[in-house]
C-alpha cells in the first residue's frame, strides 16, 4: 500500500542530480539518497537515520549567526561517500512529507525549518525578511534562500499542497513552506477588525505575481500548544526526572 | 458546494469549492488558504440566529467561541480547511437529524446546520472525553476531524469503545461509563480502566488513536516547562 | 481468527474477529473498541518473575491482556499502539524474532514473550538491558512511530538507535559514535548502532526523540 506512493528517481537529462527514493509518503516520508563515490551531501543536523559504513560524517557550522539567532540548528552535517558510492537514509523530525526540486540556476525561498538536504552546488543563505513579515508570517524571522545548481530536498509538517499562483492568493500565516522567486507576499488583514481579533485568521499572507507556493497542512504552533500539558514541570534549580 | 478531502488519513485537508455567492461556516482558525476574492465575516453564532450564549457554550466544548462565514463572490472560489493535529477528516451529510460530535472535532458546515451544545450528563466527566459535546442539527453537509483514522461502528445492541476514541455518534444511541473487564480488579490491571458502553441502534465514528496516549510517550524527551 | 491491519501506514490499527472460544493476547491498554460481551483478563506473561523482569528491565508493561470470545457468535475488537504509525505482522514457525521496547502490540496463542540480555551497549543507548524475544508458533503484530521500512543486511550498516524497531536473531548490534568526537557532540547524531550480520532489520521512518528534538526549540514557557 505504502509502496505505491514511493517516489524513485535516477539521473536523467532534466534531473541530472543524485539518485534517490522517498518511502513512507506522504505522512512519514523517508529519504534515501545514493551519494556518488567521493561526493558530498549536506544534511540538516540529527536527520541521519541509516547509512553505509564507508560514509564519513563531518559537522560544519553553516549560516553563521543568523541560524543561531533563529533557534535553528547551528550545524549542518556533511556526508561523504569515501571510495565508492554509498547510501544514506534521512528522517526529518516532524511527521510530514518531503519535496525535491532540482535547481537550474534558480532561486527558491524556504521557511526556516524546512531545509533537509542539498548537494554542494546549492548555495544556502539565511535572509532577513523584515520585521513585519518575519513576525507575522509564521515560524521565524528568517527565510532560507537556496540558489544555484543542484538537488534540494525540503520537508513539511503535514502534507504538502502545491499551488500555482497567477495573480492573488491568500495563505494563512504559519502554513508557508516554500515559494519561487517570481512571487512576493505581503502581510495583510482579512476582513474587518472583528475578524482580526476573533476569526483566528486575522493576519494572512497575500501572495502576488506568478510562481509556485508550497503550503503545509499543519501548523507548528498548534502542536506546541497541544504538547504543553505533557511537558514535565521544572522546579526551581532542580529538574524532575521522568 | 463541493467538498474534497485530501491526504487522508494522516494529514487530511478539505478543499471546499464554493459556487458563486455560496456560503460556508467554519470553526475559527480552520482556514489555511483560499482564493483572494472570498469574503469573510466573523460572528459568535450561526448567521442571523443564536447569540452569545450559544457561543459561550461552544467554547466550553473546546471549540472556538467564534465562527467564520466564508462567502464566495460572483465567481467560483476555493477554501482549504485543516485541523490542528495530525489526523483524519470526514464529510457527512445530515438529513434532518442530529449528530453528537466530540468537543474540538467540529470543522465546518453548510449554512442551514444548527450548531449547538449537547450536555451528555455527569458521566462525561469520567469518559475522558470533553464534558460538553457539539450537537449538529438539520440538513446539509458537515466536516468533522479526528486524531487518527476515522472508522464507523454500526451498533445494534451494545458495543464498547475506549474513552478517548469517540469522534461522533447518532443521537439515537446512548452511552454509559463502565469497566472493560469482567471485574473491577481485572479492568484496573488490564490498563483499560473505564470504557464507554453504547446502547441502541446507530453509528459511532471512532478515531483509531488517542491523542493523550501519544502525548504521554513524548513526556520524557520534551523540554520541561517552568512551574 | 480473522485479522486485518487497517489505516496503515499513518494510523495503523488491528481489526480482529474472533470465532467462539478464540483468544488473542495484547499489550496493556491496546484495546480501542470491542463487542460488549468480550471476556477480558489481565495476565502476567510467563509468570510473575518474567513479567516483572519485562517491566523493570525490558521497558514493557507488567500485565498483558487476553481477549476471549465466550459468546456463540463471531465478535470483533480493535487494537492500537499509543503512537501513530505503521504496523506489521510476522508469522513464527518455531523461530524467534527480536523487538525493541514498546514495539510489541499483540500475538496469537502459541507465542511466548521472553527476555534476552541485550548487553550494556543497549543500556547506554537507553534501550534497556534486555530485548524482547518473541518465539513459538503463531502470529505477532508489532508497530512503530512513522512508516516501517525493511532493510536487508549483508555485512554492516549504520542505523540511528532510535529508528531500529525489530530484527532477526542473525543480526548483532554494536554501538559506536556517529562521526568523530566533535561531530558526535555537535552534529546531533551522537551514538549510532552498527548492525552486523545477514538478515532483516525493520526501521521506523520517524522517532520520538526526532519529533521532540524538532519541537523543543519552538516551545515557550
């Protein structure tokens, strides 16, 4: 049953990247990438679940202060297949799907915690999106700008919905995962003042232009509130053990 | 109105297509994306009826006090609805009848459905479910959600459902809180504790998983909160 | 006995239909719905001492439940694990199979749950000193958090400890650092398991520490 939803890809003219497969789609997607001999794959810290024994792991500090400020992991691990091709299995933290894009000298913006893996040809930078956008648009003040040539994998909390935008489209804050460079968005109000405070939808992101937006069906904030009663209570100076 | 539920059962989202000038009523916060020209008004009640009392009651049931009414413009429009936790969604059509829904599981309905509160009595305190339940009355389409996959059980006589697994049931059914095993000591040792016993004739929609059980497995590795 | 795994892989649950007189054994608190006249008995598996060992050292529950149909018609029940995810069935014909703590859901009569010394390595990885060995003749159902993926091992392979849920007895586990000292400390991978041998391992595509590791930086208060 789950087998039918697997995505398997080998290198072709349009997709010159690494061979990979995605299993467990769409709710618990698991990525397996074959790294060619002596090549390197960048992977977000803690996401490695399985690998061949001849793959070597190195931890690199990436993104500098930006990623540190945003609470994102400071480290990206680099996995190199020493001497021969090797396989690595990658499991993102949240339940959800994985998407793959091959960038041909293109730019895509990612929500801060959506990054999973990329090949060395993809440049990764953190971008300040401005206070109003950053504060209201969802998880973080920063976006990740991915550019260049190569494979890029990103993940969502929940399922992925791809929307082709041509003109005007409204997405609720916190549900944006990624969007292409031709688009811009504004943080706007929906409805009147009553809607702003009581509708639960008051502030939204309004996209304009032509391009693609990837949205996730679940909201991190909702999960954060839901786990609250399940957290242990920390007493002053001492931590209660589980 | 056309309702299409995608990504079932794990990360369900409902795509509702409204014909020109059609309306949809939804739980506040359920909209995740929509066409740019759909209008939205927020009220504490069903349009042109009810009032603040019903809103307060709905809040007690774990729902939002506020409902959003989405209006399509002179063009066809679409709205995407999702729920807070991972889980399933179900479309169901009521035909001049009453459905009792677990607090927190109501997502959206057509304008003719009355949304009210159902008091299931003090036994609900022990059921591990919300004390208050939402009563959906009338004729039209509704959308409800769950933690886990939704499966129906046709009851004719008696059937037991563990607390925390009930999503909705026909009001032709009644339930009592009872023990799972043949004796109290057995029920206690079995870890099953108290269960709901349904009686009568009708359908119970169950959720495959219980969110509190999942939450408890996270406790040991979650960051503690300050007192 | 008729069984079917439904809701897989996201929210797998086991639907069981018992003919008169038939039984099934399940993990404590696994029942989510059942016929009202089903007979439920809490049992110590393999006697008190082994049950106690299972609880204290294997991270499992002390009691397991027996569901018996004592009526004269077919009766149904549904069983589920605490976390969302996939489920698998394995048929034992006198052989055995190893499960990591928490993976066991249910078994038919004829299967015994035993403990095997897992070694200090397993203890350091916070997986307990003992592992659960199921053996005998019959069916076993087990589950994981996330999708369950099967990997055929011939030689050596590295698996993050929190992703391993079950394996054949021909597989040995060894604990090691994920990378160098620096990488293991800051790369978030820490200790990993090197699986050695020839046989099948089952891994889960998500892990509870992975989920909470993603959530913890976002938590306030």
